[in-house]
């Protein structure tokens, strides 16, 4: 039997409102991966749509966990970095990568810092500068459209783009990060929405779109990222993994919309796990 793939995810714990670690741990584990976590912050809820949330900064705790882990000689096959609350946590994430990766480790970075043209409320205005440092350690980065504009230092523009404009954005992000790129929340000029990817090695660019489900769905980006990682670590191509992630997220969003639950509490990915395993070829 092949050795079990070991994955580390570094991001926050939001105690309710399905996102970050509360999405990553069950989804990556369901994919068959031995999943470890480094919490960067503890929040009573995520910051989208909620007021008065509690936040505990765990920057110092990250440093103590790493000090202990260094004595254990831990190594991981993949490292997935999500929400980081400050520049100190970016620096810590880089230290984790340097200490825990092997020459074959894949590093996935979701530069989770903004949406709908606005930086997350916890973050300082210069946070995109810190995030650019982390991108240099990634094998794949996955910003949404707002984050893509911010990483490139461009002013956010709402609305559809031509295929050429999206490709140019993806290409510039690949140059900036020296990594493969997936951009989520892409709207094309024919009214469709989906994701776009650029393979830095082959220079192949691909857009995959599906029908747009109206509404705001917090945590959908985290679900997308975990499905994407699941595909990549199950030896799918970048294009195949992106399509899988798009299809899975649409399934979760449609189910959540049909349920009529409070959008702030994330999407119903749990009941989609059997579909995810089927798409990955784990089950029939």
C-alpha cells in the first residue's frame, strides 16, 4: 500500500460559519490525506457578515508549535496556507515552509485577504505587500479577482473581463509568484462565471465557467481550494483539478440555496463529500 499523503494547513479557526480550518480539515481528510493544522487565529465567527466577533491572535503560539515540531523532524507532502491575520503570521508561515518541506513538497497559497473590492476588516492596508513575500514560496496560488488586483497593485474593477484580459492577469501573477495560478470568481464577457488557470511550465491558459448562482456564499472559496488540492494530490492536471473544484462548489452552492439557510454560515459541503470522492475517483 502506498504511503498516506501528509498535508499541513495553516489558517484560522472560525468556531462557526464554515470556512478555513473547519472546511479544510474534514475535506482534506475525506480525500484520504493525513491532515495536520496550524491555527493562525481563533475567531468566534469569520469576519464576513458578522459584527462583534471575538478574535484571538495566535502568532506567538505558531512560533512555539514550530519550535516543538522541529524536534520531531516532521515533513509534509503538501502545505496549504490560507488566512493570515498580520505580517508576523506571514513570516511564521514562511518559517514553517522552510522547516517542514522536502524537495517534493507542494505548497499551495490561498492569499485570503479580500473580496468584493475590499480588504478584510482585520487586515492592515499594507498587508498585500506582506502577502507578495509569501507567494515566492508557492507552487500554486489561488486568489479571487479582488486579491488578484491587489497583488498586482492594480485598482479593483468590478465586472466582466475578456479572455485576453483574464489571461494577461494570470500571466502577470505567474511572473510575480513564479508559481502556477488559479483565479476564482472570474466573470467573462458572455455573462458566465467560473475560474481561470495558467500553467507556468506549459504556458497553457484555460477558463472554465458554469452557470452563475445568485447570492453571496461565504466559505465557497475555501471549499474550492480544498477540492482543487484534492485533485492535484490525486495526480490530476491543473485544468482537471480546477474543473472538479468548480463543479463541486456549484453543487454545494445549489444545495445551500435550496435549503434557504443563512448565507453567513457557509455552504453545505458536508453532504457533497460522496460526490467529491466520486469526482476524485476514490469511490464509484
